[in-house]
């Protein structure tokens, strides 16, 4: 993937760095406590998990594609699926970051399929809070609210080694990032990781026999 996509994770770190002292201290305290617990939560979604080999990821995409559960996104070589949220279809794009050939981070982007400039109920600010409710139901409550100096808000939950970050990118898109905190710093320092992150707009998708259009 390209460096633009690779930068998603760093946006969340910017929220943390710009947060107020009280919230920042709370976040770092939670991270310290959770990592010290030794608990591991490697599951992400659709059977993907931290530590999954890149080959296994692509093989799983092939299987899910044949089952018509995922399809190739029109944006680069991201993988996509659709979900229903309050009666409106939402498209979800995702693709992992690899460290030493294994998943350590999963980047996802959510947007309403029927979004339009005049349909305010489908804007990213509404979508963010609706996704927060979905994630609290699926992964449990306990998301911290982190406010940046520009007025934007991110929500972060840490369970053992797994951090889930939710933030609004723009009027359409909300991003959710799953990160294995035990590998994050190692991956950032390991320049060889960039070998797995070639410009994915130039990479031909190889895990789908054919594109399965969304229903």
C-alpha cells in the first residue's frame, strides 16, 4: 500500500499528542495497564487476526469472495463489503499493514453508499457515533474520547494488545484502525516493512478469481 494509506495510523497518534493533559494521561495509563496484563486479543473481523500471514490473508479473501461476502474495492486494491446501518447501506474498505509478513494493523474506511452533500444524516459525523455504538456492542464498552485542538474527536479502546481507534476523516469517511500495540513500534522502526507497502495502486489484485459486485 502507499504511504498515504500507511499514514492512517499516525493520524490517531496526532489526536493523542494533541489531547488535553488529563485525557492523554488517562490514555497512556490504560495502555500501560493493558499491556502489563499480558492479555492478548488478536481477533479483528471476518476471521482476520493479528499475526495472520500475508498469504493466509489473501487466501481468506479468495474464499470470502467466492462466498460473495467481499469484493474488490473501486479504490485501489482494498477489499470491501457492505453492511446495513439503520436501514442504509454502508461500504467498508479494508486492507492490513504487515510486519515481518504478518498482520499487525488493519485499516478500514466506512462511508454511506447513498451519501450526498444535501443528505446531512449520512455525513461522517453521524456515521462516527453510529459506528461507535456498533463497536461498543461488538467489542465492549470503554472507548476513551480524545479531543484534538482542532475540535475533532477520536474514540479509542485498548484491550490487552489490541487498540481500536475510530475517527472521522471528512464529511463522508470514518476510519477505524485495529492495531497490535506489541508490534506497532517495532513495525514503525523496521524500514524493511516498506517492502510490503509498495504503492498498492500499482499492484494488481491476485486473490480474486473475479470481482463480485456488491448486491
